[in-house]
C-alpha cells in the first residue's frame, strides 16, 4: 500500500472523518473499476476526479470541474492516490486539517481504460478512458502537460478533455446537476449535517434563484399590477 503513503502522511485520522486506508488491500473487480467525482469546497471550490486502479484511487483535482464540451480543456492537477473507501466519502473536514471544507460525492460509477496498461499510459502522459456514471458518461482523455517534482506522480499538470461522442454537449452539468448522487444533498446541507461551515458551503451551491421562483415579498408593484388576463398568457 505504498501508493497511499502520501495520503496517510497528510492526515490525522483522529481529527478528520476521512477514511484511513484499510490494512488489507482489497481485490477489485478488474472488469469494472469504480470512479467518482467529488465536489470539494476547500480553500477554493474544485472537483476531484478519482479512478480506481490497482487497489487505490488515482486522483486529479480539477479546479473548474469536468466539461462535456470537447472544445474545453480543463486543468487537472494530479494529487496523491486515495484509498478505495474514499469514493463514497461525504462530509466536512475540520478547519486546520488538510483539505478543510465540505466534500460531496458529485458523481459515481465505473470506468474502463481504452488501453489496459494504465501504468504505461500514466508514464506516457496520456490516459484515454470511458466513464459510466450518473452524470458523466462516454469517452474522455487526460493529457499531461507538465511533469511534477522528480520521483513523484503528484502535482503534475494534466488536461481533462471530453472526446466527441453522443455524450458530448455544451450543457453546464455542474450548474444543472449540483447535488450529491448518493444523498441528493447540496453542499450546504452536507455541511449542516456534519458540523461544517454552512455559510461557506452554501456559497459554492448554485444560486437558489435559478431553480426556484422568488418569494412573494420580492415581487415589484409593477409586476403585480399587470392585468390578470394578460398575465395568464
Ligand atoms: Mn480535493
């Protein structure tokens, strides 16, 4: 489990609710490894793409989140591998701890690499894969643009790009489908339930005004004065 050494070194498991790596490596179903995308409001809101491989989750922090538009390239910083259990972690990392802030499971599913030798693809800096999630599907690629510090896979810069296929679109999936796929909660409600910073989390949820009608008192006299017959059209 050497791959999880950096994950363990960065965290104090008596203070963070994040899962400690289990002592026994779990055999995974090689035909359908899991993937997740977590919305994480740490110092900045970002999305963490995690692909299960070889007993751990290969991880990239994507500041703007995945885009379904093939013409949009999203920066993805490679970060430390995470334990398999992390894919279903939702909650609040306390202030003062690494990655302090609220985490949501924004998407979850399975993935398949186009080329079975994933380690070789990572070394070469081009990983093509297909996602089968609740929000993200179809063909994608991660392309490395800058290597990280010598001897480390972490902090290398990659680009996450959607391939042209039936799942490609210009739809803003982050805004249209902001809720958790495992609890249907917003970041604010996850923060509230787990003792996190509700105000900070709420600032990262899309404005309620986009999905809800403004409350009565916000209506202007001019609008309420529109004749009833015309208003009904
Ligand atoms: Mn993160």
